C-alpha cells in the first residue's frame, strides 16, 4: 500500500447468496481526499463502505485502511475511523450527552477533551438544551446530528459516511459540508455515499459511480464529463447516462398515463 | 367495516413474529400449514384429550352407573365456568404479550397513514393480540369439549360453550386494547409531570405494575385450574352484576333448560354482546383520540460527563469496558422490556412469602427446605441465566455501534460478564437476607447455601454468556428477541446440567432433608460439608474458566461476522 493511500481495495468480491453485491472492485483513495461513492439503490455502495470498517467480510480480495489490513486487525482500523451508517440506530435509552460520552470513552478520549469537544459540537449543531433528553424523544434530524458528532468526536483519520446529510436542516448540512473541507485541509480522508448529486458535486474531489457491484466510472468532475461525453453537463446528467438510466422521460410519461 | 383490510392488517402484524430470524434470506416462502402449527397442535391435542376423556368416561360409567350423574353434573359445571376462566387467562396472556411488544410502535405505525378506518385498525389490533397462545388455548378447549360432549351427549351445550369461550377470548383482547391505549396516555402524563425524575418514576412504576400483575396472576393460578373452576362455578351466579361473568351465566341458564331460564339466558347473552360492542366502541374511540399520541421526551440530566473510568477503573476495568458497563446499567433501568428481568427474583421471594403468610398452618419440613434453597439458589441463578442469554442480543439493531467501535472480544466479554455477575450477586445478597430473616436457617446452612449460590453465579454467567453470544438475536420488532429460541432452550438445559454438577456434592444432603426421601440410598454417602463445598468450588471454577474462554472465542466470531 502506498504511503499516500488512505484506502485500498484489491479484487474485492462480496456475495449474498445468489446476489453479487460487490464484483471484483479495485479502488485507491488518497489521504486527505473527499471521495464520493454514488450509485443507484442496491449497487453495492453500503456494502463497500461496510467492508472498509469490517462490518462486512469480503468473500475474496484485500481491504487496506490507513495501512492496516481490515481482516487482520479490525480493532486498529475502527480506532482510526469515524463511521455513520445509513439510518443509524442509536441507543435510544441514553440521553444525547450520555451517548456521546459513551462514544468518547469507547475511543479512549481524555475526560477534559471529551467534554470540550462534545460541548462545541452540540453548540454548533444547535443541540444545546436537548442534550439531557433521552434519544427516543429526538427527531430523525437530531439523531443524525448525534450520529455525525459521534463519528467526528475522536478526530478520526478517515471518515466513512453513508448518506451523512439526510434529515439535516440546511444550516447543519452547510456546517457539515464546510467542516468536511476543513478536515480535508488537516489531512482527514472522507468517503461518503449520497444520492444527493449536488452535494457530491459540491464537496467531493473525486467520485466513483457504482452499478451492479462494479465501479463504472471514477474520477473528478472533468474526467467524468469526458467519460460520459457530456462536456458541459452536471453530475446528474453524467450519472444517468453512465448508469444507463436515462430513459426517465419515457418512464414518467408511462406513469402519467 | 372492510373485513379484508382487517384480515390483511392482522396478518401483517402477526407475520412479523413468525418470520425466520437471525438469517439473511433473499427469498422467502411461507408454508401456511406449518405457519399455523400452534393451532394444529392445539387441535390435535384437544381431540386426543377429548377422546381419552370420553373413553375413561365410558369405562367408568360402565363399571359404576352411579357415576353417570356425577360426571354429567361435573362436566356441565366445568362447561359454564369455561368462558370466565378463558377470559381471565386470555387477559393475562394478551397483557403479557403487550408488555413484551416494545417495538410494536414501529410495526403498527404503517396502518395510521393507510386508508384504513379506526374501527378496522382497532379490530385488527384486537384480533392480532388474540392470535398466538390465547387462540391456541381456545382451539384446545373447544376441541376437547366438543369431542368429549359426543360421549356424554351434551353436544348442544358444548357448541354453546365453544362460542362463549371464543367470545370471552375476544372480550379479553378488547380489554387489553383499551388498557394498552390508556397506559400509553397515562405514562405520557406521568413523564410530563415528573420532570427529571421521570426515568426513575418509570422504572419504579413499571416494576410495581409487573409485580402487582404477577402477584395477581399467581394468586389466581396458584390453586390450580380445578380450584379456579370450582371457585368460578360457585361464585359466578352470585356475581351476576359483573359483566365479565355474563357469558358464563347465560350458558348456565341455557344449560338448565326451562322457559324462564331460557329468557334469562338470552338476557345475559344480549348483555354480553352489548358489553363486547361497548368495549370495542370504547377501544376505537380511545384509538382515535390517543392512537397517535407520542409520550413526551424524558429529560434525564444536563451537561453531566462521566469520568473516564471512575470506580470501575479501580476494579481494573479499561475505559472501554467501564463505558460498556455503564451503558448496560442504564439499559436495564430504562428499557421496559429489560426491566422484567428484575421481576423474577422479586416474585420468587414474594410468592412463597404470600403462601407462608396465608391460612395459618405449620409449614412441612420438606417444603421449608425447598423454600430455603429456592431463596438462596434460585433467584441469583435465574438472574444469571437470563442476563447471560440476553446480554448480547439486548443490543438490538444498535449492535452496529459495538461492531463499528474499537472494542475487542475480550473487552466485550469482560464487561458483559462483570455486569451479569455483579447483578446476580446483588440479587443473591437481597434474597439471602430475605431467606435468612424468613426461614431462620442455621449459620452453616446460610454459609454453604450462600457460597454455593456464588459458585453458580460465576459458572453459569460464563456458560449463559457464551450461549447468549452464539444465539444472539438482534430482531426488535414486534418485540425484542435477544436470543434465538433454540439457543434459549439449549442454554436452559446446559445451565441445568452445570447447576446439578456444581451442586452434586450436596445432593445427598438435599435428599435426606426432604422428609427422608429415599433415605436407604444415603447410608454413608454424606461428605464433610466443607469438603463438599471445596469440590463444588473446583467444579464451578473449571466450568467458569472453560466457558469464559468459549465466550471470548464466540465473541471473536460474532465481531468478525458482523454482517449488519
């Protein structure tokens, strides 16, 4: 694994019974990069992200994260990573602050640092005043904020975020986007999956488009435009063309009948 | 009311409980015959029991014709007690089912935004809670009485009883529906008024509710079904003003056929129907008003940060382990479905206590010995067994947090093991004090029983934890499973075997003190109590070490094959 790589996947395959979720993919993500993983539902994005943190074991291939083989030392990888799954289920019987306190301890943070950082994040994401409520009384957006804070809290070197901005209000979404850029300047790598293509286009340095478990296209916006032969288009047109789902007009007309 | 919608809604709610759990499946086809196996089984057992009772009846009355009238009278008296009996039992079981359905909110929210009327929604909910054990009991009872009635020539009475039994089960389910909605609203009001104490009010309130409920249940059932039937049969007509016995009363008057009785029978049948309709109307109205009610959020604290390890650090726990233990402690005091774990030891203390302070009579020595042993050994052991099997599965869908965090298998097992041992020892101390105060055992007995209980706690904790890891079930709807059924039985058997192995050196003592049971076998078989204690300790330590290691190895597998 090269020293500039944060994540390296080599010939990775994952199958669920007869469904091939990830089909022999190779991927290299550089340190300090914000990488977007796009694709239609069921294309293998979440499975790929889960394999990076050891939540799913590949059937074959190698997954290296920050120089560590995930299969050989998953605990060491988890220590370096901050993860937010799609629709995270939190411990709803804890209060927001208790949950973050728990996370801080799990990652071995010092009490003072933990306290300071939790306070800052709660303030930034406007959760102050509700931190003492049990999480089962939170809205989906508030739960998502708690999940994001728990990923950022221990200053991970790699962030793996599955639909990180879903359910967030515009202010919080903007804060998270800007914060990810700040972290990038500090050398933190971010891998995020999203269906909101404007976010991917605005935030990501490089984008990988997955389809049927394979990486169909990979590159920055300029490179993706060249691949799709759509020189002046946005990511949405490129995405639809590359994934072969540009039959939208016909589908809509059929539905409207 | 659209009955097709009602049946569809009901089936969706019930199906979630039947699906294969803990397995990744891409295709699922349900075998309808196998899906309804409890009812088929109940029917088969009911028919077989009916035939058996009929054959016994024939043999007995052929041998002694004088028994004929006694059998006839006894059977009819049982028949008209059955609706009230079924009502009581169904109420207990449907209530128990509701208590366990903590995740039901998620699975029952969908109908609220479908084009379904409140009547249909309420009816589906009532029928869904009737399904399962209550309906299987009804199938069993109706099949047994119908088959038996052929032998005794009481077919009409049996058919009427069957209908009344079904109506009674429906009535029970409707009452449960009313209580369920009221309880949600009441709890919301309590949270709101108790402020930051809400979490403790909820804990104490839930415990109190469970304890009263179980005491009532044991009080009703402790005399056995025969006593209950006798009580109902004799008291039913006197308590005619209570709507719950109207079905039984109408059956009584129909059975003893005269024109007046027939009219009274119809009157009470009409009243029963009106009462059921009224209950359904009330349940629907309550659902309309509070069905979508969300209890307010509970505020526990403001800005409190736990020290890195605190007291647990002094006991040798790392930050990660201390955090896990603290988290679990909060789970068991705040999650209603987990609070039930505290009920078992309390009930084990209360039930014998109630019996011993009942109608005053000297307790036989054998019974006293059993109660003494029960108080010292059972609560802690049962706590250990239950906690161990639930400790991993209780993480539910939030288990991804454990998988995604830098937690090693050793830390996970160490923290969970400590939690089980700590709580079980706490229970042992409390029940031990109770046992000492109530049953006045000798000091030697107290020391030996106490130490044996400690050995059981340490060994069974490791054993049940290792099983709990292997059989963990993270399903949360319609109720948290925590452990797969087959593993639950396996754990029960394994704990029983391990318990017997640990207690083996004391088995001769136990047998001899139980009113001289098989005394001839015991000649010279007694060990010195301290030697027996030593042997027990060695067996317990060996079992604890072996199963603790197995638990770690199981945890490694679990973390490796997260597949969340």
